[in-house]
């Protein structure tokens, strides 16, 4: 009997070696590390009986034909990582379905549809200030203007693709016809603690949370910290601190809301002067667009009230917005049945992070399978999913792939 969980570990270890030097895994798109990972994945896909190709966006595609005229089920995730990330985020969602297809091949199972496994080049958006490049190309929502975006070395995305042997002018031709696609499934580590808290190896995602980000600029008046009286001070940091607390309060008291201030800068940022200007971010995530939008409006209202209270100028601007993407009920029910057949309960939970699956919602029904990760850790070298949990996920994926 093949130990599929340990097979997954072995393959993930090989892929983790496809990394820049330093802690954890650093594998950015269109780099030698990306090329090395493609070589490992190509060999694994071919071993599972797939015909392998590389598309114009740098997505590695492994395809197994189903019965003549059958529609295609798309499965996959991304191969790139954050800097000094872990060995599981993204890439595990490529490895597990490859092994699930190899398992079905060993069992002599006949597939009811055509299946493609997709290893996307750039989901994280670490090298260039864009993301979901490959998945948006397949979904037909790729914006060609991003090809002019530059990395920290000044090179454009277009130049990086061309140097990698790709033709970015062909990306528009990658979009699929909705009539030919059954759906998209992504497997991913949970990146949170809920599965571990519930002692469940795998879970079914209900929705990918919507996200919105706000830039808030608080302007007051500086002065000598020892001579400016406390009464009447226009301290920008005091006003900003109140906004930070309000963002946290919204997150603590609102169901299904994640609220974060992740960036803050202070001017003049010296010990003996009252702060004159503070720039900060406020990010809200929720599987409910109404909840997310209400939180954004609430922080704008709070900021204006704080401006009046402390005689400050406060400008709040929404800089990014992404709608929540509910997972398809029929696909999710099918995935739940597959999970229950192999001994899981079919626990349901939302995703607080965005994924390639969110881009596919513009093309077809989507579903996601989460795999438990130790301590809920992701985007760090300590990222870990156990062989036993991955073995169960492979079995559930095999059942799902047979169900069409």
C-alpha cells in the first residue's frame, strides 16, 4: 500500500529546495527557483499520467483526458511563495491533486471528465505589485496593463516573462469558455487555527472573504514636547491611536469580521516633538460584504468625529476592495460527501485569505478544501501539515474527482 501522505512530504521537500538561500522558502515567479520547481512538478505530473505544458502566463498545466466530449474540471493552486515563507502554502494544493490522480491511476479508476491540474506562477504578488496573474488569465479577467509593472530591480513583468521564455502577448488567448468548464477546486492549508481547535484534518470552505483597505492620514500640529501645553494640543498620534483602537474594537465585537491596522508611520518621529502627521492603514475582511462595507463606513465616520473632537484634519480613503466569493453549494456538497466517505466530518469554515479560487469565480463554480496546519501558522518557515492529514486530503480529493 502506498503511503500517500509521506509521498506528499517527499515531493514538498524537493520543491522546498527550489528556493533562494536563507530561512524558509523564497520562490518568486519567473526566476531560476520557479524553473526548478516546474521541473519537479513536470516529472510528478508525467508520473501521474498527465500531458504537461506551460502556458503563456507561466502556469504549468497537467491534463488527463476524460471521455470524448467531456467537460473539464480545473484543480490547482500556486507554486510561488512569500519571502522566507513555508513549504506548504500554495504548492501543497498542486502536489495533493497530482498524487490523487496518481492514486486513481494505480487503482485503475476511469475518470468521468477531463481534469487539468494548474500550478500558477504568481498568486502572492511579492515580486510585482499585482497578483493572481495565471488564474485571472484562465478566467478571462487578466489586465494587460500590469505587464508594465516593475519589480524592486526596475524590471517589468513583461520583461520577466519574456526572459522566462514566455510570450505575454498570448495571455489573452488563455481564457476558457464557461461552457467547457465544470468548476475549479483548490486545496490549501487553512492558515488558521479552527481545524486544529476542532481536531479535524480537513474542512470545506464556505466562502473566500472580501477585503477592503483604507489609507488614513491624520494631520495635526507639531511643537516642542516640553513647552507645548497639553491643553489644546493637536497631536496627530493621539488621534491615530484612537482610530487604531476603534479598528480593533470593530473586529472584536463584530461577528465574522477581521480588522487590522498593519502599517503606521509618524512624522516628525522624534522623541521631543508632538507628532504632526500619522499615516496608517485599516484593513477589513469578512465573508459577508455587508459586514465588511459597514465596518469601512464606521471607521470613516469615527475618523471624522475624532477630527472634530481633537481639532485635527483626517482624510480616509478606500484604496482597495475585493468582494467576498461564496463557494458553490453543489461543488461544496460534493466535496463534503467525498470528505465524509474517507472519515472526515465535513466541517465548514470561511477563508480569511484570498486565493486563486477567488479569480475563478468569474469563470465557473468554485470549491476549496482546507488542510489542518500546525498552530495555524503560514507564511513562515514553521508552516506544517502532517503526512496523515495530507493522506486523508488525497483520499478525499480522489473521491471528489471520481464523483463527476
